[in-house]
C-alpha cells in the first residue's frame, strides 16, 4: 500500500515538474525582452527541477541514488540564480536603454 502512495506522490511531482518546464518554454518564447525571458527561464528551472527530482527521489526510495539526486537539486538551486544574475548583469551593462533605466540614484 505504501509503495503505491509513494509512487503516486512521485508521479504527481514529476508531472508538476514537466508542466512547469512546459510553461517555462512558453514564457521564454512569449516574452519579448531579455530580462523577462531570463526570469521565466530561471524561475521555471528552479521549480521544475526541484519538483521533478523530488518526484524521482520518492519513486526510487531513500537510498544512495536519492542522495545523489538530492545533491544535484542542491547544486542546481545554487547555480541557477547565480548564472541568471550574471546574465542579467551582462545584459544591463551592454544594453544602452537599460543603463538609463537601471541606474541607481544615490
């Protein structure tokens, strides 16, 4: 009985991750500005990877494989915001329209 509950919870999380990835792709193609696209991709990656990997962890059970999947989630949750920040910083420094818009007044 517990095997089926664990499998169904994992399947729901895995499907939620796939839906999140599909919405991310739609957001990336729908938005016109680079910053909006980057935001959709970064938020979708973080939520989609987290829920997909958590679903796979539940499906595989708690063993060494689930520990490795958890470490992948932790690495991607740390790397995705940093890379998004660097992409946004590069876009802000190279786009003349954003330089005036994002200027911090002191």
